[in-house]
C-alpha cells in the first residue's frame, strides 16, 4: 500500500488536463529595499539545494544568504551596498566564497558558508563595482579575478586581473577616454582567440566613440587584456554596454554569442567571434539594464535569453526569459515601479531543487524580490467515466502547478449534489477493470480518500468539491506519473455509483 505521504503528494499533482504553460511564484520578499544584486551560491545549509545571496538597502545595506528550502536567513553582513561575486572555495568548507565591494573602496572577502570575513583589499573609489572569476593565468591552481574600477581617473575606468592568493596584479586595461565609465559591466566569454583561455567583455556605457554617451563594449584577450575587437553604438545617450551576458549560439558557429544591454534601447546580440550584429531582442520590453547568462528554460536544447528591464513611462519593470529559438516570452515577472539600478537584478536558481531552472528577479526601486518557475502542466485524461444522476459524468480537474513550493487545487464538478465520494490515487499506472458497474481506471495498490460534495442534495450536476494543497519540497517526485480517479455515491449510476475519467499527471 502506498504511504500517506505518497498519497498526499499524488493527490496534489492531479490536475492539469487541458491546461497550458504558465508560471508560479515560489518565493517573495517585500519592503526591505532588497535585490540590487542577486547571486546563486552553493548549498549553504546542506539541504540539497543551492541557496541565494542578495543585498538589501535600508536600513543597513546588508548582504544576506537565504535558504532556498525554508526562506530562512542563513547569515547577514551589514554595510555592503553593491554587487557580489562568487569565487572558488578558499576556506575548504565546501561552499564557494564571496567578494563584496564596500563603500570605502575595499573589496571584502567572505566565507560563503558562514558570512565570516576572510580578508580584504584596498583598491580605491568604485573598486570592485563589477567582478567575475577568470581563469588561472599564473599556474598556481587558483583562478584570477577580473575586477573593475569604473570611476578611475575621472570616470575613464579600468579593469584589472588580480591573483586572489596574494592580490598581485596580473594585468590591467584602462578606458580610452575620461568619462567612458569603462568597467561598468564585465563578462567572461568563451575562448574566442583560441589560446586556451576564456576571453573577456567589458562595457563602457558612456563612451562617445560613435555618439554622445552611445556606449561601447570591448572584447579582450584574457591572456594580456589586449583588444580583440570593439563594438560601438551610434544612438546618443543609449549607454550601450550597461549590462553584458552570454547568450545562445545565434549564428551557429559553436560559440555563445554576446548579449549587450543599454539604458534606453533593446538588448542587442553580437557574434562573439566576429562582432557582427545578429539580432535585437525587443521582446525584452525595452531598455535592458540587467542580463544573466543564457540557460535552457524550455528544454528544447537552445539556450534562452534572460533580461531585466526597468520601469519607464507607460511600462513597468519586468524580468523575462525569452526563447533563444523563437523569441517567444517564456516567463515574465512584472514588478512595482522601479528605477534603473546598478547591480545584477536577475539570476537563475533551482529554488525548489526539482532540477528545473527558476528565475529570481529583484526590483530594488520597488523593494521587491520574486522567484518564479515556468510550469507546463502535463496530463492526459483517459478511459470512460461512468454517468450518474441526469446522465452526467463527474469531472475531475485542477489548477495550479505540479512543483515543490507551489500549491495546487484539486476540483471535482458535475457530481450529484451533497453526495459522498472518494478519490483513488496510485503510482502503479493505469487499469481497465470492472468495478461497481463502472471501470476502475487506476491500478492497485491505491489509496482512497473520502470527500463530501457540496450542492443541493440529490440535484443532478450540483455537487462539487475542491481542495488547495501545498506541494512538498524536494526532488524525489520529479518525472513520476500519478494516476487518479473519482468515485461518487450516486443512485442514478450503475450499482449506485458514478465515476470520473482517469487522469494521468507528470510531476515536475
């Protein structure tokens, strides 16, 4: 016999016949000025799922780590208002560690597991405003860190490669002109120049190379930070290069292409090998001030674009996942009114540990953080139900999403008013057996749970029943099939019962 816990899960996952792809909110945080920066870290609390690190504004400018299973704050560090970068596990506790810049021009080094400070480095005003872990250039088995100083030399800007073992500078490059803000954004790309090292993209959103504040992005060899090529924009005040990320391989050359965001224009995609313009992404909804590296959300084998657009007159802020193959919007998370903000406001995490990517979006101007998951309801009705009073067959249906951290509503309609009945649930598959003059469509062993329909007693089709049930957390049930059928005590049916069709549902 299936356990009560198993039946509880099975009941919840019923429901999805005839429903379309949607999304469900898994976590929300409001009112603390949170999420100018979002970062997926490792499993800090050892519950089997990666956890989330984000910063909050008022009152203490705190970075905090939050459990993806419980929402519990695992640690908190005050006084750090900017972005964070995950680096290799330096203290050997099994969790990657963090670099977080401070308002005083330091980069602070913290344990990702405990939030304890491991060290710091003084670099000057705006030091560490953008950071990303690079490759091991020095041969000491430790990756270097690419770190930016966009306010260097009257906002000319500069990026440096630093050895984290001793903070020695391995290389650097300055912006072309005062005021360029070179280093406002950085990204690690594929190995474009074929030297065995991944290469680097650096944004200079206030560059005047082709237009006043039009913006420019330089692609640099990681080996020596020499320029491979530059991409400039010709629209004034676009601030092209405000955000950067790896996208799908749009041109099919075997390399992920470069997605470039701006403050006023649609995100643009350029070939990472040739710098050729490939496509724009108007589906992002406008200016794209936040980007994350592409991830395959819809399982079609093509990486999908991940974008954040701030609010503008007539449009609210939103985070979106856009199909890399069709440009269809797969997920959209609208937020409260929000202004463009520095920092990474969008990332990907498997929040409920079911093996599927979830989208985490921060709206710092609206004090809101939200994590959502796409939800494709996969179910099939099968077999023949058994009519009851008035010749009506009870209709088993549902709403919600079959995924952990969400809730589903199991519903039964068209039953005899005020009649008792039961739901049968099994993991053993389908059946086609005679029972009470009807067909039993779920294979034994199964669990039977009673219910009582509402409605006017004895009235044909007036009986209904529903129940909202939270889906338990965890990966155990992903991909399993649950079969369900409802039976109702009904004197109008064969042998005094009526029954629904069978419903087979895949758990996400």
